[in-house]
C-alpha cells in the first residue's frame, strides 16, 4: 500500500516538466504498443552461445570479446583498475582473463556489459546509469560475500549470483532508453520525495515498475530464466517460486546497500522472513556491509569509467 505521506508529494517542484506530459499515467498501454525492443547485441548473443559450449575456454572468450572494440576496452580497463590491485600490464583480453579476473568472471561481466550497451539512458540521479553501475558493482561484491554465509545446500552458484547482481535493475536503463520523458519525470519525483520508496512511486505514477519492464526485456532477449525471475521479483520478499532464495538474497542485498545510501532501496524494509528463510543473522550481514564500505570510492570511480561518453 502506498505510504500515506504521498499526499505531501511536491509535484509542482519537479522541473522541467515535458510539454503535454501530465502524469500520473498508466504506461501499460504504451508498452503494449511498442513494436520492437532494442536488439540483443551480437556480442551478447555470442557470449550466451559460448556458455553452452563444453569446450569454452579463455581463448574462445577473448576472441568473442575482441570483436567488439568498446567491450574489449572495458574489460581491459576493468582488469587494470585498482579494485583488483594487479600491478602488471594488461595488454589483451586474454591477459585480463588468465592473469586477473578469471574465465567465469569475465564471461559474466562481458555478458552484462554487452547487454547494457544499447540502452541509452541519462547518467545522473537515483535511477541514472551511473548509480545503476555503482549499485551493480557493489552488488556483485556484497552478494558474493552474503552468498558465502548461506547454508551450502541452499546457496546459488557464484555465476548466478554475479549475473543477477549485475543485471537485476536493468529495467531502469530500459525505462530511460524507451521512455525518456517519463524517466525524467520519475527522477524529479524521486528527488522531491526522498523519504518515499522508489518502487512505490513507480507503481503509483505509471502503473508499472522497473521490475516488469526489465523482465519484459529479458524475455524478449531469451535471457536465462534465473535472471528473468529475479529481475521480475526482486522487490517481492514473499515470492516462493523458482529461484526464490536467489531472489531473497537480491532483496537483502538491495536493503543493505540502501542503508549505505546506494541504489533505489534506500527506504526499503526487510521483513523477518527474509532473514529466517536465508538463515542469516542481521548483525553478521551488517558487519559484511561495513567491511565493504572502504571499496565504495573505487566502485564509484569504476562506474564513472563505465558511463563516460
């Protein structure tokens, strides 16, 4: 239910407002009439095919990445960043894979970077691409460490955790890419109402939210079902369908990062059922969060590199 304080929202302070644009509005009809999504980049399709290749190795992965100059530059810069502390010179994608990042990490990272490449959205703000990347990068680190605390029998694979961490908020870049006026309006509304949950504001204003838009894109691109499930359900702690533990881990990750002022879940609560289902203690998770705060400056620098024009 929408927070009762919504009555105090300050629509008149949201500037500029596009001409002939009068939210609240229901975007479901507009979405239904879109004839084509942005195409899945060729590099992303090739990486997805490589995932099912039993003979996949660092050489094959490097060859696919190096067909895309921008993706190549991003992988090399990533491996050279202070986040990983490698002191040597990274001269090729193959070097990045075998010397620093590892095959599975680069496979997942390259897929995430390739998938997001065609989505052109504004950089600034709570739902802009820079915060998207800050949140995504922080999530890859925090979710990995939280996953290590889960009982072995219920822990998702590291590959699943990384891909979901990187891509679960992909609905925001798609919103900015496909609906620029609505994106600008929502950004202003979030700024004017910092105490209200972003997820609630989306639903109230548009009738849809970034989870639905993101899952629509994932389905259109035939992405792995695990990713699509969590993209759609990651703001629902009551979901108990397929991949529900990974979904709960994502929900908890967003809650914790929100406490650090990162992402769209700054005002999100965390029901006791989340801790119980994951068999995690809040004190332990907060300790992990505190230990990651020191990396935030490096993550912000990396996000700036990834979003620079």
